C-alpha cells in the first residue's frame, strides 16, 4: 500500500499512516520525494531565487510515486519470496488524494485501486484560489474574529440541518440547503465571556468568500465554500491576527502556508486533466470521497473535478461508475472529523472488495470516532453515505438514499402511499 502526504509533503515517512497500513496487514510504502517534510518550499523547490529545481518539483508532482511503486513491489517480492504482492493500493488525503489520481493517470499499472480523499485537484488553480478569503478581508478592511465566523457557520448549519430529516448539527443535503448569510446580521454570540452581535461587515466578507472567485463579468472562475464550512481554526482559510481584539479593522491575515508559498514562489498554469482512460483500461478502480464541511478544499472542488471526468467519459461512451465512484460525506472536515461527525471508516475495505471481488460500492458506512485524540474506536449509529449525486436522509426509521430534490417520505406518508 502506497501512502500519500499532505501540503508540500510527498509522504509522511515518520507518521502514523504507514504503521496503520502495516497493522491492517499490508506492506506499507512511503517516500519523501527527495526533500524533508519540515523544509519550507523555497529550501527544496528552488535552486536559487527565481530558479525552479525542476527534478524535485516533478518528484513532488508524480515521479517519486512511480518509483515508490516499483521499489515497494520489488522489496516485497525479495523479502517475502514467491510472485510478490497480488494487489497494490494507494491511500491518501489532500495532497495524498491528488497523488493517487495523478499516479493512476500517468502510471496506470502501478496500483489496482486508489482511495482518494478530499483530493487537492486542479492544484495550481486551487492553491491560488485558497488565498481568496485573505484577499477579500484585506480589500474590505475587516477581519472577522473566530467567534464571529463560528456564529455565522452555526447559523448556516441550523438553517439546513433538517434537510436530511434529522437534527444532528450536520448539513446532509447541500442541494436542498437554502441559507442567506445576510439574515445572520445582528445574531448574538459570546466570545471570551463577552456578548457580541454579528456585524454587517462580517456578513459581507463571508458572502463574498462563499461566492467563490469571480471574473470581471461575474462568472465563477473557482468554486466557493458551502454552508457548514469551518472558516477559522486548523488549516482554515480565514484566520487572522489582531493586536486589539476589539477592533477588527486593523488586523493582518494569516494565510494557509501552502498557499502563501505557492504564490510567492511558483504560480503556473495547469489544466488539471481528470483523464484516467489508461487506468480504466487496466481495470483499475478509484473510490473518492470528500468531506462536505472541508475547510481547506471545498467539496465543490472535488465535485467539479469528478463532473469534469464524467463529461469526458460520456463523450467516449463510457460509464464512469464502472471504475470511479464518488461520495460526499456530511459534516466531515479536511481529512478528519474535528467536530464528531460520522466518519466513513470502511471506505478502503469497500475499495478492496471492488478490486478483488468485483463488488462495486453503492454506499459507505460512517460512524463517530469515540476517542478522537487516539483516533481509535467507533461508536454511535451507522450513517449511510450515498453514492453521489444521491443524498442520505433519515425517514424516521432508517437512512435512505434520495435523488437531489426528492422529498423525504416519513412513516405516515409511506403508509398512505
């Protein structure tokens, strides 16, 4: 099993992910791509100011992943004997999710199955667009506090909580969600023991951020964020610092470090092709899921990339679901469930069964992680995660999958029918 990285880290060599793969019974393979995980981008990506170290940059993009697959398979064969590994898998989130799709496209024979989670696809455009919230705050001259942002997020979740039939603090059906940020103006919240109200300036900032990046004609160039997205905190895009916490007009933004380094060092254009034709022809399988509350890479990005691939396949007369399946997971953040939302713990096992037994995943099962610090233990009732574009709803008795726009039929209504 090849294990991916995150940010500018090609692979978390010293992290827990390789150990977890070994615990599951796999030979784990991970690479640093030729640079230390702790190194700032300008220490490894540039030979000198303005001079890109292209070989290392290509390693980061895809080449080191191919070498990892070849070396990993050879070492496995030499150590265990016989014919070596029968199947090879890739597993990764964020950069790791992008890596899985990249290696499937460029080296379709390296892995039989790819689990791509919250992938950082359309990387050059995406990582630049992540700076948009910081630009909006600077241009508007207002940096909402974390408390003020959370008050707006909570209002969005409250407005759309029942779209899936159960009030659990999770937005389950984005297509049914109607949320006007403007209605949050004046909403009371408490911050550090003091009472405040959501300001008009904060509303305008969040409205602009949620619309996404627009061109001069108002056409969307890159997707915005959706209701329920966490705007502040770990790897979020609207963090800021104010010496005077009572004055949110004299602050400075705290951009996501990967975005800041990318813009500073090497902005370039890339079409971000989702063409996995050769991977499909080799009977490879992709299972991709994206957290609907992802605070770093909006679920809209993952959805748009999958739709792009779907349109490409339709022109060729190919059914994308034969080799690539996509799920959206309510309440889950970027690669983790920070606020207790049920996590799709069985995604990799579903991928394995698809590759080895031919059982295509129609749904995933999500459960709450009981001990989030240790990352172990599952609890609570199982929540059904539906194959996109279907949406999971609670009909009063069980979780069901409905098409977008389809109304929930509760117990009495079903009896009448």
